[in-house]
C-alpha cells in the first residue's frame, strides 16, 4: 500500500471535492430545514417542529403517492433488468448491421425529450382503451416506466457482453451444458456488474420521473413527483413532502455508508 | 451465442410499437392541421414546418443550446477532474466517496428545484443565516442549478471508465519518460473519452429538453425549446406544432450523435 | 441477477397495495390541487359509503386533456368557466337534471354571479354547471414598501402595465404577470377598454410593446402570490382567490400579513363549476356529490379551507354571522362580494382569431414575443 503523502496539491484536491460536495448537498440541506420549519410557507424559519414527519403517515394522498412511486420504480427496475438483459443478449447476437439499427431504435427513448416520450405512450395506450377499459393507472405507468428504463439496462449490459470472452460460452456448451443453463449459470453472472448498474440507473430515473408519469397516470393513481408537481403552485403543499425526502436521503446515506464502515473496521482489524 | 438472436425479437416488436409508431404518428401530425388527435377534421398543411424559423422558436433553440451547452461544459470541467482525482487516489473508500457524490440524484428533483428557488430569491428562509441572493430570472441561476442537478450524471460514467481503464498503459508511458501532462492528454483522456461521451449525453439531453428548471428558476422569463413544446402539448393542444418541434429536436440530436460517433470508432455504446 | 429477487418481493407487495385500493362504488373526481377540504371528502365517503378517487391537476387545460383522452371515467370535474363552455360545445358534459339536486334552488347563488351567467355566458349554462367558487381578477401587492399601495390604488391596471407610474421607483419595483397567456393578456385588454373575449388580431397590436416595456420580474401562475407574501415581488396580477388562499396560509404559519389586494376599476370575473363529464359511470353518486357540496355547512367548511370566494348566498350569510370572520370581511369586503359593484365579464371559449389562427397559439406567441 502506497503511503498517503499530504501535499499542497492533495489538500487543494480535497478542498475542491469538499466544495463540490457542499454545493451538491446544499439543496438537500435546505429541504431538511424546510421539513422541520413550523411555517408552512417556508418563507421564514418560525420554529422547529416534527409534525410534518408525522403527517407523512396520516396524509393519505401523500403516502399513497409515495407507495405508488416505489411500487412502480421497484417493479419497473425488476422487469427492465430481467427482460433487458435477455434482450441485450439477443441484440448482441445479431449481425453488426442489424445490431446497429436496433441500438438506434433503442436509443430514441434515451435521447428523446421526456414530454415527447410521455405523449407517445399516452397515444398508444389510449388506442387500447376500447379494448381494456380500466387499463390506465398503475399498468400504464408501469409500462411507461419499463419502456424508458429498459434502454438504459440494455446500454449497460451490451458493453459487458462485448468484453466477454466468446469462448467461455462455447466451452460450456461443448462440455454438454444446455444453452439456457449456460446462459443462466455462466454468462449472466459474468455480466453481473452491467445488470446491476443498469438496474440502479433504471431505479434512479423511475423514482424521480414526473413528466412521463403525468401522461400515463389515471384512475387516481399518481406518483410522488406528480403529487408535488400538481401542488407546486396552488397552495403550498405540505412540508411533509420535504420530511419524506429528508428521511429517504438519510436512509440511503445509511445504506451506502454503513457497509463501508464495516469494511473499514474489518480491514483495520486484519 | 448466436442462436440467441431470437431473444431480441420481442424487444424489437416492443420498440416498433412504442417508438416507431409514435414517431410516424408525430410525422403525420406535423404535416396536418388537426384538432389534437382527432384526425377526422384534419387537413394537410405545411404551415407547421413553415413556421419553424419563427424568431420565437429560434430563440428557444438557441436558449436551450446555450444553457444546456454551458452547463454541460461546466459539468465536464468539474466532473471529470473529480472522477480523475478520486480514481487516482489511494483512498480506501473511493467507492463510498463516489456514492456520496451520486446520492443527491435520489432526492426528488422538483424539491431540489424548490430549494434552489429559496436560495436564489432575495427573501426566503436563508435570510435567517444572513444570506440573500437576487438571482431569479438570470441565466446564471438556471445554469448553476442545472449543473448541480446533473453533475452526478457526469461523474458516474467518467469514474467508471477511469476505474476500469488499464493503468499499465499509463505506467508504461511514465516509464518511457513521458511527462504526466502529456501522458494525460495522449493516453488517459482518449481512453476515457467514452465516459465523457456518456456524461455529455446524460447531461445535455435532459438539460436542453427539460422545462421545470427554467420555469421555476428563470422566473418564467427564459424560454427553452422544452417550454415551447410543453405549451403546445399541454396548453393549446396543438399536437401538430408540438410534433413538428419534437421531430426537429430528435433530428438535431440524432445528427449530433452520428457526427460524434465518427470520433468514437468502437460503435454504439452510450454508457 | 439473483439479487433482483430481493427487489421483487417489495415490488409485488407495494404493487398490490396500489392495485387493491378502491372499491366497486367509486366517485372519480377531477379537481384542482388543494381545492377541496380533505375532511369533506372523508365526510362524503362516510355518508354515502363510497370511495372518492380524486385526481388533481394544475389547470383547466389539463382537466380538458384528461377528460378528452377518455382514460379515467371521471364522474365530477371542476373546470374554469371558459373550459365549461368549451366542454359544452364539444359535447363532453352531461345536461344536469336540477330536480335531482334537493339542495338546489335557482336563486341560491350570489346575485352578481347569477347576473353574469345570465347575460354574458352561454345559453342554458345553468343546466350544465353548478358554480363551485368564483372571484375577480385583481392586483395583489406587497405592503413592505409604502409607495406601492398608494400607486396601485391610484393607477389601477397601469400599476402592472406601466412602470413609469412609480416615478422614481420605476426600476426598483418588482412586477409579476400571470404566465397563462389568456390571463396574461387580459390586463392589457382591460386597461385599454377592449373586450376580453375579442378575437380580432388588430386589438392586440400594441400589446407586445407595452408589456415588453413593463419588463416583468416574474412570470408565473400561483407562485406570484407566494413571492408577494414573501416580499420578493411587489405587485402581481392574479386571481382574487389567490389572495385569500395565501392569507390563510400565512396566518396558519404565524407570519405577518405584509400584502394586500386591490380590485381595479376595470376587471374580469371567473368562476369554477362542477360538471358531470360524459365519461361518468356513477352518475347517481355524482349528483349526490354536487348536492353534498351545495349544503350550506359543507360549502362553508370548504370556503374557509380553500380561501376562494363562496358562490352560495347562505354561506356568505354564515360568514357574516361568524365572529371569526367579521374582522376579515370588514377589512376585505371583496371576499364575499368580489365585484364590489364594478362591471365585469366572464371569460368565454374562443377557438380562433379572425385571421384563422388558433386562439391559444396566437396568445402564446404574443407572450413568447414579450418574453424574448
């Protein structure tokens, strides 16, 4: 292990990173302050209160929208990751020309403005209304989220497939393993990191989306971002939204940092 | 593994239904004058495309390009060095540090925009700590907020690429006596260019086509192409103009990608 | 890949929660954000043993789009006046059988409003919509700077269209304008004595130059009232309801009220109304809901929660007799009497300008030019 030398340059680098982290977290800090501010308008700080945290559990339209956001994001992530991986394997197996064409199509949801994607899906789904009346709501939102997240999964997985040693699969089947088993047991684990990073990206994009969700919601189903967007003007929406966001941030921080500390302790012990 | 190409067929069908069909629909709509989606009263018209060079739209395109462009460049100038520093450091918790930098994206974007509003309006909660800025409506506020929203999306791909880059090339270069600066520009930068490309796409596209940041932080005064398209689809229900402008945006972006892919010989990867 | 299974379990559980909420007898309500007292919804659900599934939007246009797309079987929607007219013209709403509403009587609404509906709204509108809240357009201004109030009251709409009326302060004063094109252009039309429902292109000739010169610091919808309350904006042109809405909010947050409201001599009126869209499947329940909202006590609760002006005379009387509101009414008489004897008109649905261009596109282009 190289010893860490504390030089002027490394101090400056640390300062640089520190400033950037500070600026990135500034809005999160403000959100936290607003969540404990007893003023509903957030214009001045009138006192500390935790009533907004309690309200998360009593305000039905709020917690339903939160549950919906997570339900859609988690489901869409699972579906996109699963089917996206197989689609990527399929695309990878195509001839170069066919592959390029499919990737081009695949990239359009990525490159398109969200509002255009939202409207596109709404148009297609509304054509199905006569056939499946109560279709809109949860299912359409889910389809929309799967639609715009799957391309990212595919784009994460394909580079990993490119890096894969082509002989690995051939060797496995030569040994008598059936094709799908070879896929499941050998290929997929080796592209694991691609699937995980794709899934992570999918979840991130889904949980925060409001434009596409707006056009594909219905039947009273709405997600957290939409809930906020609709209230962004009318009245001040309850600071319980800030409270929830702060809670979420703290939980994620814990999930991310605790394993790191555990790892550090282990290494120091060794 | 070639037998698996049939696995791609369901996905291709899915894409055709959800991508190609709407594109065709938008193409048709852009050449018509219709009452939103009601095609029974629609008539063929070139008016939509003819109005493309209207000053208002050109302004909007320019605003989008300018603001998203500057924001993207700033993201590269800040994000890439950060990824480089962390990747080259010998910290034990590199990954945790990157995660800390990425974490803000899981915080709801609308709430973060509101937080920036509070910071940039002169009278707000931050006065309690003696600070006050009057920056709503300025390009600065919009660009600054855009950078903070999308910086993590530049850090992630550049860090990933730098991390898995084969450092032996760099070491070999040093061993041959090449200076650090030259090594960086001749070896590191080209090898990590794919990460920068990903970052550019993940930052520039949403920044240029979004509308929420300009609406709230631009005081409603700055109009980008996203705002114009939103108005057409949601306020005046002019799906024809909305479709036309959306197609133009797609064409510009695809054109840019094609141009840039001439630099990136390896092909289609974006992330 | 196997790690995904850990995600699948919560995904399925949460999805079930979302899918299983909702009973067989539902009322689908399409409303503005925070435009109904939540306790009233609970009360209705209990009284009629049903579930209210409410979707919220931020504009009448969103409401129109949602109903038109036929996605959700809305039973009740509460669009703005001109949107009611548009829906009527496009055959999107049901004619109401007023006999079904036991709480209804022809003269139960504010006389000014009834007069407006009779004289300057589409014929038979009484049978298609039931007023929910109403008001006038006004200038909300901050009282933090003393010169603002006097200038606004002396200059009416010029206070929002012409900076020079502020004399030495003409560059310091912060002005805000409604960003919805229809309402953003109204101030100009009113000030110049032009019919707010005009569709003549020639009437708008000087609009861009005038409004460009005004150099607004903020274009927004509901953010205007918030920023005026905060003190970041000094004068804004917006709806009366926004004022009281913000008033209630600031009071509840224990903030000083440092803003007030003035209805200019030339103004326009608006009202939001309950309609039953043709998508409705549970029409009987829809009538129950309208009837429920016409009950004085319910409407009173709603009025004091939302802050917009009540349409029912009985609610006005109740407010007058309620000690809690005597101060408010004496300070701001336009709460219960928005027009204050001034003449006003309602917004009508206009499809096209006289040169054939789409009305909304035309106005949006004007506003875009002003902003450029």
